[in-house]
C-alpha cells in the first residue's frame, strides 16, 4: 500500500508542477502536517493541543489566500492546484499508512518494498501515458540508478 500511494504521490506532484507554479505546489503541500494532525489523534491515540489546531487553521487560511489570490498571475492553473491538492491527500495517506505499517515491519524491509512497488507504479503510469522512457542515453542509466537506489531508497531508510 505504501508503494502504491508513494508512486501516485510522485505522479501527482510532478504533474502539478507542470500545470501550476512551484510556489502553489509548495504552499499546498505545506498543509500536510495539518492534515496529519487531524487524523493522527484518533488513528494513533495522540493528544492534539489547541495551539496546534489554531496554527493549522492559520496555515489553511493563509494557503487559501495565497493560492486563490495568485490566480491573476499568468501561468497559474486551477487544474495544477487541484493536482497539488490531490497530491496533498495522497501523500498524507501515504504518511499515515506508513506509520501504521511500520508498527509491524522493519524500516529496511518497508522502504525496499515501498520503493520497489512505487517504481513499478511509476513505470506503469509512464507506459500508460506514453512517456518517453528511452530518452536517457545508456551512459545516463548508472547515474539514474544511483540516484534511485542510494539517495532515494537509502534516504528514506535513514
């Protein structure tokens, strides 16, 4: 489940970056802790204080003002913002599901399984949408694999 959610998160994240501004995607994504806060209490029995709730409301209102106010600027798109919002919900679900799964699975086993499944999900999306996956030169593949395995997988394990 974690790999499926992470793969969809990656697809939505990069799709939203193509459709709207980086600042909109970043601002919408920055709401993830507030959404975790809403669900983590009931899901994990964690106590949520009124200060955390108040700051989450401030963050939500500020994000809405920036995103809605920015649509007068060229290059911004409601479609991109919707993709970014979808990414926010998928990433929040991934984060919470991973916390739940990690109660019974070791970090290394989880991350290796999660990144393998997410790689398969991304490959399926690329093929289904007709992406050019052959554009890297053969000399580029060692670097791409190194990035995926070392910084991506190892970074998530750490």
